[in-house]
């Protein structure tokens, strides 16, 4: 991956047990939700409000998709930087905003993907017992989401084992650092 938000290469093999894949999905979605909580804290600092009040702002509260919530945070940031000009801090905000917005695509795939059993067929006739032992599990797009498949309609845009999901989870966790740095600065300014 050249950018933290790039789709990881498809794995050579999947997870031996579906519960391993499901656990990785849970870790990823929890890490993303922690990042969303950090964004609420940042939004509150930009508005000079308590987090609960900022979260109740109708423009934020009614935003049921991430990109709409992020657009509201960016709007608050534009107003903040007019009142508190700081090019370096504004650059840090733009970098963090770009990172989180691009990572949201990976979150979307994980949240709306489906854990699928695949058979590692080796070209021999084998009984059901042997076939079941060779099952592997990957997270991929549901078949009704054609935008997540190549033009042939058969090749998925992404396939993740727990290894790839955990790599993405790590990127979610790393993205918290610049957001929390911005939270610290905006809160310091808000409560002087």
C-alpha cells in the first residue's frame, strides 16, 4: 500500500475459521467508531462547544453518512480558521481530514462486506469431509453491489482476510493521532 487508505492486495489464503474473520471485522468497526468519537471531539473544539452539544447540532445529528458528517466538520473548520488563522494548523487539519475521508472507504467495505466461505480446490476428487477442511473465509463485497466488482462482474474489488482487515484497523488507529492533536489545540483555544 503506498497510501494508508489503499486497498490491500488480495490475500493468497483466507482464514481457517469464519470466527477469525468476524472478530477482525468487529475490531475494525470498533476502531472506526473510536475515530468517529474523536471527530466529534474535534467538531466540538472547532465550535467551542461541549461535545454533547456539538453532537446534537442538527447539521451533525441528521448526517447519517460519514461524508456528510465530515463535510460538517470541514465547514466548522473553515469558520474556525477565519477566527483563528494558523496556516500550519489548517494544513494539519486538511491532512487529517483527507486521511480520514479516504480511510472511510475501507470502513465502508468492511461494514458492508460479507464473510464468504471459499473452497481451496486442488483439482482432485475428494469427499465432503476433506472439502470442508479446506474451506477458507474472506470478507468480500456482496454480489448485489456491482460497483465493487470489475467490469466482468466476477472479480471483486477487494477481498480481505483477518490479516488485511487488521492492517486497515491499524490505519484507523493511526489516524486518531493527528485528529487528537487537533482536538488538543482547538480545546485549548476554546477554553482559554
